C-alpha cells in the first residue's frame, strides 16, 4: 500500500528542536514523507466566518490553502509545536484552528487519518502534546502516539540569562549559574527521544500498512 506522511513543524524557529524532532519521526517512516515548516508561512486564525460550511474549503486567502491540499492527500500527520506560556504557540493554534474547515456536513476528510503529536518545551513539553491531541480529537484524527523533548529556553541565548532574576536560568538553576554548553538543552543530548521519535515513525508505517 502506498502511504504518505506529512510532517508539520509549527515552530517559528527553523532548524530548532521542534523541526528536528518532527523530522526524526519522518525518518522512521518506511514510505513517502514530506516536511513542512510553518516558519515564514502566513497562516492566520479561523475567522469563524462559516465560509467553509458549504464545501469544507476555507475561504481565508493565506498559506493554509496550499497546506490544505497536502493535508487532504496525506494518510498521516505528524504535528509538532513548542510550548509557549504552557500551551501550544500561536502559530500552531492558528494552523490547528483552520482544521475547522473539514468538519461541516459530517465531513470525513480527516477521519481515516492517523496522527502523531510532537511536543517541545524548555521545561514542560507535555503541554504542547496535550493541546495538539485535543485538536486531533476534535478532527477525529486517530492519535498513534506522541514524543516530547526539551528545547533551550530563550534565556540561554538572550545574553541576559545569567543576570536576569525572572529568567529560566535563575528559576531552574539558581542565581550565580554560569551558562555553559553542557547546561544548554539540545536534542543531541537526548538520544532516547530520537529513538522514540523514529520508533513512532515505524509504528505509523506499520499501522498504515495494516489499514
Ligand atoms: C514566548 C515563549 C514562551 C515560552 N513559554 C514556555 C513555557 O511556558 N513552558 C516551557 O516549558 N517552555 C517555554 N518556552 C520555551 C520553548 O518551549 C523552548 O524554547 C523550545 O525549545 C522552543 O521550540 P523550538 O526550539 O523548536 O523553537 C517559551 C518560549 C517562548 C519564546
């Protein structure tokens, strides 16, 4: 059976943890894959205009139109997002809200698709998985699993991290902490997460072969 898995990273930071972890899931897939970064794309929120009711096609003119075709053609979606303020980031929320277009008149375009949620956070990557899976449930996308990893909070790189009293460095490690390469979280230091991501990709392939 031919299969197509679409990976979508909702991080605005290209090549960072979310992109890499989504790509690692795709690396485990035995089949055709495509990776899309939302970095640089213009995808606004659902406007609630109900323009999609008659035909399940959103009428808002932005980059979601091109992405819609890819979603329709895919057998499975791997959606990754970073945790911003203990929830998925705004870009992810806008993208996932726009799945509303598929729901009308018992629309079943998404119903047979499988999903994998990828969550990244400086401290709590699980929050992103929680939110992505809620959208999967609303869209009747069947979740086959999730993977999370720790990414570097911006305080490691902003230049003020060692001194800022309200930043992540003071909060997690205490005042006086020096920022060293060893201290900065990176996916390469979490090999078990890379293994888990590839295994999820394999699981997706197996499920798609069975179905
Ligand atoms: C505006 C903003 C808010 C954030 N809030 C949280 C948070 O509440 N909890 C958390 O665990 N990480 C938080 N982070 C850290 C990010 O999740 C972390 O930097 C992650 O690596 C970003 O993913 P990326 O590397 O793929 O861009 C926040 C980052 C930003 C920019």
